[in-house]
C-alpha cells in the first residue's frame, strides 16, 4: 500500500511508576502498572511506525528518564517527531497536540490504552479520513480511542468536552456535530484502566505482543 497523506498523532504519558495508570496501580502496584503501560505504549508505537502514513508525531508528557522501559521507548521514538504536551487540562492538551502536529495533512489521533491497534486498522482509519471531514472511534468504557480531523481547527471543540467520563465519546461526537462537522464512525475498541479491563484487551492483542507478555508475566 502506498503512503497515505495523513499524520498519526499519539498522545502519550511517560510510564513512570506512581504516575502511570494509577487506578491499575492501586490493585497491582506501581511498578507493575508502569511496566504494563510501557508495554502498551511500545506496542502502539510499533503499530504506528508500520502504518503506511506520511508522518508520525508523539505528544508526550512526563519524565521519560524515570519511566519503565525508558531505553526501549527512546529508541522507538527515534522514528517519530516528539513534541511536549501543553495545557492545564487534558482537553486543552489534546487540542494543542492537534495544533502542534498539524502539517497540512489530516491528523489521526490515538492514545496508548489500545495496544491491540494494528497497522492495518490505522491504515483503514487514515484512508477513511481522506474522504470524511472527521472520524471517531468509541471505546467500550464510553470514551473514544481514535479521533481524526481534516484540520486542527476542528479539534478545538475538544476544549469543551469533559474528558475521562462515561459519556466523553458521546459528548465528543456532539461537539463535532454541533459545529456542522460530518463525523464518520469506526469500530469500537476496548481500552484499559483497571485490572478488569486487561483480559479483554489482551485477547484482542497478538499473543506475542508486549502487552500480552507483560500482563501474563504479572499473573493478570
């Protein structure tokens, strides 16, 4: 497949013990939660690196020096443009990341909580974004796992959306639609925040993925 003129943006947090996946850490411990978060991030970056798109950006927050798997993450980031997240709220950081990643191409944004994403799925989403003004993939918990916009200005509506809520996905779709933006929806994926989420996400991953190995190694 030829390269699609789309920028994939990964919004990520350095997997620091004590700061990464705190709801998961409450059940499994800070180091295990950080190790699992690092595995998810690396699997996600691998999928993006292999996707047939013209540009790849990571908007990163946190101290990578203190992160689990820091050397491996640094090596993987060498094929990405890395920008710092900016903004006081998560919603502001998302909107600003779209602005910082904008290069004239549509931007397809994902997080690091769906390590089951594949290059093929990302290519499908990128291809659909070339013919749709915007694209949204909802998550099982009521949020969303992917957002694609043709211009960074479209992502400005994220500033008004409450994030990490059971209705974040619905409210994001409404915010886009209220601005007259036609939104194409894609498949729903599971993401992980708690112990109970791990098995479902792992089942959707390749059995030799880092995420699968990390969760099995932790006995989860």
